[in-house]
């Protein structure tokens, strides 16, 4: 078997159109960071940072924080959610935590226990509109969370 050297691609990979899926039966602890989208059908204890959309399926459970451009929740979230544009809580969703979003849609039957900040401007300023939470002066997630609450 011969090995060939493959030329370097001229295109830079951005990952922005990619959907990352964590399936039911999977448990993760830590941070998920992507320029694209992520769908959680399993369980995550930690932090999600997505440049595009976070989806939590009906079987999905998140114990931690979510930072994203958009989010659609059908499962369970125990923690705070920071969304630049649109957050949808579907009829099967359960959110126990605070949220910050530009637009909020709550379907009949959804459970929400927490405080809602609908300005969206604070999070957009923190992320510079690019989903980049660490390079904008926020310093860390605790500082970003405190800044959004102010």
C-alpha cells in the first residue's frame, strides 16, 4: 500500500455550518465550544458555547450554562442561558435558571423558573456579535454572567 502526500487546502475551515450531536445515553462533563451548532439529546454537566444554535432535545439534560446565538429547548436545563437573538422554550421544556435573550418564545406547557432579561444588548456586547466570549473583555464566564445580570 502506498501513501501519498495530500496537498494543503486553500480553504480555511470555520465549522460554522456544522451540527454536533450528543446522543441519548451519552454523559459529558466539561465544556463544549463550537463555531457551529450543537444538539444535546444526552446529558451534559458544564458549559456550552456555540457560535450558532444550541438545541436541547426532549431527552436532553444540561446542568450548566449555555451561550449561543440562538437556542431551542425541548428538554431540561438547570442553569443560566445567554442568547444573542432568539430563545425558544418548547412545550416539553423545563428551564430552572435565569435567561438573557433578544427574543423569547415560550410554548404553552413549558416550565420556566427564573429571571428573564430581554434586552439582549448586554450579551451581544460581551460576544462582539461573533459568539466569542473569551476575547471580548468578559474575562471569564463568571464575569460574563455578572455583566449580563447588571
